């Protein structure tokens, strides 16, 4: 959710750490730790490519998930415009079941 809101507001997400590694703050470092909210949100400037965020989650049971979110640069459809949903370029449908047979039954 934090990554999606960062893309929406075009601000870098805040790193929730009290004392980041000092080597990350050395002059010439390739890294930037956005840990100071006292001075307001840090804008997420756009380069040649669209803004994109990668989110990873590692579970205790061995489940690992990775998602790539990219900013949407088009016009946002308003509820009144939803009459033309058949013209949308793609839809995502997700089903879940413990086995292939259970999935077919759903």
C-alpha cells in the first residue's frame, strides 16, 4: 500500500528506521535513505522512464511474493465513464484453490 500511495502522490516512500547505516549517507554514495520526514515529503522526480516500485514479501512458510508497480500516466476513468468497460485493454481475474480439481469446481 505504501508503494502504491508513493506512486500516486509522486513522493518517495519514507524508510521507517531511526538510524540508517552511516555509509549510506557518505558523499558520493549511490544510495539515498529517505528517513527524515521533519522537512516534509521528498518529491519523486521522474527520469526518462515511468516511476516504478518493486515490493517483496518473504513469508515464514517459504512463500515469497514480488510485485512491480508502475505509475499510470493516462486519464483516470470516472464512475460515469464506466459504461464502456468492454473497451478496457485488460482485466485481471484471480482464483485460488488448493488443487487443480478444486479450482475447476470453483
